[in-house]
């Protein structure tokens, strides 16, 4: 490990470590957003299951459209 650090190569995180890091940063972001809303109202994430389902479908469709737009239909 010491030798690898000296060569300048980065050590990859395991998928579990990466997921934990992402979750930690998301929590940090949410706390910051709650403290700095100002006169705005947070609409996502919300407590209504219906709204969260609709938001999830919207995000899923947007991702599919973006992938199709950027990669084309041949790659699928």
C-alpha cells in the first residue's frame, strides 16, 4: 500500500465504501439545504408517497431519455 501511494495511483474504494461515502455526502447536502432554504420551500424529497412515486417516475424517464439521446438506440 505504501509503495502504491508513492506512485501517485489512487486506491479504489470498495462498492460498500463508495455507497457509504455517497450516503454520507447526501446527508451532509440535505442538512445544508435545510439550514439554507431562505424563503424557499423544499419539494423533494417529500413525505407524500404519491408525490415521491411521481418524482421517481419522472427521474427514471428523464434518465432513460438522456441515455437514449446521448448514446443512441444502437448501443442498447
